[in-house]
């Protein structure tokens, strides 16, 4: 397709790198219905401003910027006015409603482009824009506090970044994942314990986050949280939640979904990522091998985050 030109209120980015997310895979395979076709996926894009539309302030040619999942919110509905733009009924999402970053160039609403911290090159910054930001929101939704006991169920890209934040906050983190290599990686990143889904953490959890898009894991996490605890479900698509005993939910335990993020979440996380600093592990692919990157993700052959390099 021809390079897009920015309209009023938009900027154009010359894309340098774009992360490959499981949501991209779910869109490509039909688990998540497409909003329009053809579609350019990708919502972890890092690039340089190559064009500035009318009425844009705050961005100049040559600035580095990131574009993440939330590409537009109306700013006028009750959710937006309450600081919950992630729930805006008219929200539009990059790589779903809006063409995304599997491309050499893109255009976006200038208000939703993100300023990236120094210390991260383009490839290292890309994973921060989805797994990092949504993992951070998941931590907030879970209600975990400094020093608390946190369970992470599944240990993909988002969980790896959330673990680093939780350890920075002084939390005791317990990781459940089938892969023994992922269990070892979790311990190396500071987890207090790591085991399989068939093993219970050694202590009741104050909160848990599920990253695996499998409903059985949600019930497993719910069984592990202490009374009053919360299980946050970090998934845009879940196969199902099986029937379970009310005893697992009783005593004011909570199940909460995590939907998107706000620009405030992104700003907070990106600042925190620079302070810690967060470490991202990437597998690089050239843009022409986007299908191979998606296949590697589907088959569990990605050790960190697959990132397309333009």
C-alpha cells in the first residue's frame, strides 16, 4: 500500500520496530473477529515522526514515538471523563480498528502517540508498549500492594515484565507455568517460587494475575488466593471459564477482567520502566518474516518477545 499521509490531528511515523503480540495471532487466526479487512496488524510500534498534520501540537519531525493498543477514545463519554478511557464505547484500537505497525510507515492520532524513555533502543522499547503497559494495569487491577504475595499464572512476555515491576515493589512473587525453562527464568528474574499449574504456591496469595488465555487457569488461580484476594484476568480472548464451586469465590474473593489501558497507565509504566530499569528479551525478525514470527509464537518457539525490525 502507498505510504499514508497524516490528516488533521495526526502524525505519521516511520516505523523502526514493532512487537508481535498474541492478540495479533488471535486476530490472524480468527479467534478475535476482524473489524475490517484488509488489516495491517501490530500495536507495539516504535518509530520516528515523519509527518505532522494540521492542528498537531507537541510533536515535531524527527521525534521518537510509540504507538500502542489504544489508538483513540472520544474524551467526552462518562468513562473518559472519569479517567477510564480504556472503557470508552467509541474507542479504537491499533492493529484492529486502525492499521498498525507491521509496516514501514503508519499514521495515528497524535494525542495517543506515546513518548518513550531514553535508555531503550527501538527494539527493546517495543515490548513495553503492550505486554509492559497491560501487565502494569493488571498489577493495578489486582490490588497488589508493596510486600504482598502475588501469583502470576502463565509466564509469557507480559508476565516477565510484570514480575520485574512487582519485585521492584517488594512483592513476594509466585509463578505457575508448565514450562520448566520458564520456571527457571522466573526464578532468575526474582520470583520467590515457581512451579507447574498442578502445584499450589506455598503460601495463600493476596492477588493473582492470569496471563494464559485458558479458563481452567483462572479457576486454579482463584483457588490459590486468600480470602479477600483478587484474580485479574489479563486476556482479550478466553476460551471459557469452567464451572467451579462457589466456595472458591466466597469470602469476598474477586474475579476482574483487565481491558485495555489508559494513557495515564502508559505514562506511569514507561517512567517506571526507565527507573527500574526493565529488561526486555527479544527475538528479532525482519518485516518480511512477519508470518514466520507469528508461527513461532503459535508454536511456543519465542523465548521473549518477537519484534519485527524494518
